[in-house]
């Protein structure tokens, strides 16, 4: 943790993300700002699409839609986390990130099974960097399908880096790796104008 306080304005969020800092706090707490080291990052072309994932997507008839359901994906992430262990995706965070998305700095992938939203992910997009905020799966592999689609689009649009924030064995198994905070901030300066 770096500091506490401030606000969740679009301007402050953009300034923070440009420096590798993100808010993470529970409702009722002051806004807490974080920049972990090491940092987990994914180079889009290094995402590992296993045969089993392709088979799961096909078998379940999962369909991923990019950048069309931001508020719905964020709400799904919040509601599923809140039901399990509580969530940092409070109403204030949802409002702030919807405003960021309205300004053209959000991204999302929504995974659908028929007419039911069953997973996805959302985050922040600045320059050639995507900052992942949260993922959710209501059925097996729904979030992986979303991440695979995001990586495919990211390669097409020459995105250099996806910030996964904190280490998880799940994301590391999909191709993410750890770098120092110093290296992460250097990469941000190269890829965000």
C-alpha cells in the first residue's frame, strides 16, 4: 500500500494507473492505493490457449463479446464476490469505473451462454496497456474464455502488456509472469503516451 485518501475521479484514476497504482479498499474504508512488487503481467501473445479450453468453449457454446457490456460485467464481478467474501467493487467503485469507461478508458469481455451472462472480465485501457481489475466465472472456463478473447484482440491492436496486478498461480499457469515494480513502471512509460 502506498497511501490512503483522495477520490475516484477519472483524472485521478488515470494519473494513478499511468504510475502503476490502483485503488483497492472495502466499503466504509478510506480509499487505499496500491502498487505491488513483484507485479504479475501478461504479454498477450504469451497467453496459453490449451486444447482443453478450446474444447470447453465449444462444448458449452460460450460466446465472448468485447467492449459492449462493461456495467453488466462489473456488476456480475461485484455480486459474485460479495456473496462469497465481500467485495472492493463497491457502488462508488462501479460509478468511478463506469465514468472511466464512458471516457474511453475501460475495457471488458463478456462471456455468454445463450442469453445468460456467465462470466467475463473488466479493466482499464491506457495507451498500449490493459490493466485487469476483476474476472468472474459462473460456469467452468468462462473467465478464461474472456481472457483468451481479450488477448486475441490485444495482439490485433498491438497492446504490449496486460497488468494482472498481484500474483496468482491460476494466471501464471496461463502465461503471466512476475516483474519488479521498477520494471513495470518503466514499461508503462514506454507504452502509455
